[in-house]
């Protein structure tokens, strides 16, 4: 029987990266405790370059933090897998909070599932995408259209994918080496001639993820998700306060 999955598409303003990161942490804790079912957040970010745990060569950052900040681009270190990538309005970011005990308990299978979902979703817009052996993500020829970087804690997932729909692609080509790969390019749906809105891509990705992972999708309005997150913050803040009290405030 398909597993239920709460899906929220954020249709208002882009979300700051650190705000969405805290949301994921709350949802991960709630999923671990079986307070919620599997959950998928689909949103856009304010401009930010993120540095994953796989970033070994800081020479791949070609522009300094101060100069990036002057152009309204944040620089954030994060705990996902992978190296450097860029998020901005016009890019669809998906954060699945899934219990992999229900989806094969296999990280590589999960990554391939994310790739398959994106391949299926963008095929709806006439884009023939695929994989590259030894490289994570979704590719059109030698150009990456979707980056993937995840973290798994007690078999609960966080982080996810970033699909280039119609963002400003300049930072990918000027400010850093995307994913530390020097001999490949990056591309967006818009650059491939796709006249498609990000809301249409959100819908296609939600359908494809539900299909690939055998989930029964139900839509959860943004306002309701924000209310849920506020409630989870109160609950888990109290839990953390009680834990610190038990440990003598350390």
C-alpha cells in the first residue's frame, strides 16, 4: 500500500537557506518520533552559495564572501553531502523528509530514486535528461541541470535536490566551480528553450516523486505548514530545555 506523504509547495517569497534548514531539522525530529508522515517541501531560496561536507578544495570558490555579499549572495557551510552549489529564485529546491525504513533502507537506492524522479518530471517539458556514471545528479549532455546532496540521520532524510528552472546562471559560471567538477557545465530549463513556470515544475516533481517512491501524495497548504512548523518549534524547544536541565544546563 502506498505510504502517505504531505507535500507543501511554497508559492510566496523565496525562503532564506538557514530558515529552511531549521525547518528541516524540526521535520526530521518529528518524522523520527512518528509525529508526522513523510513530508516534501518544494520552495525557492534567496541567493546563496552553499558549501557541502564534500567540499575539499576551497580554491573552487572563485569570489570572496565580501564581494558575494555586496551582490546579495550569502555563503553558507552546511551538513549535506556534495560540494558547492548555488540556490536562487527560479530554481526549484526539494527537501524530502522521508523515513527510509519505508523506502528500502538504502542510501544509493534513494539517490537514484531522486534522480529518476527529476528525469521523469522534466521529460514532461520535452527535456531528455539522464545520469552520468560516477556522478550524482541529473544531466543534459555534459551539463548538470539538477544537483543532489542529502543527509541521512537514523534513516530519516533531509536536504535534497536543486533543479534549475530559470535562475540567474551567472554565479554558477563566475563565482565557484559547481560541485567541484571542472570539465562539465550547468544548464537550466530556460536555457534549453523551455518556456515553463516554476509552479508547473513543482507540480511535475511532486507527481514524479510520489510515483517513484510509492507515496500517496496529499497537498498541505503553505499556511498550514508554517503553523505546523511553529508548533513543532515550541514542542522541540521544550524538549531541548528539559534535556539541558537534566544535564545541569550544559
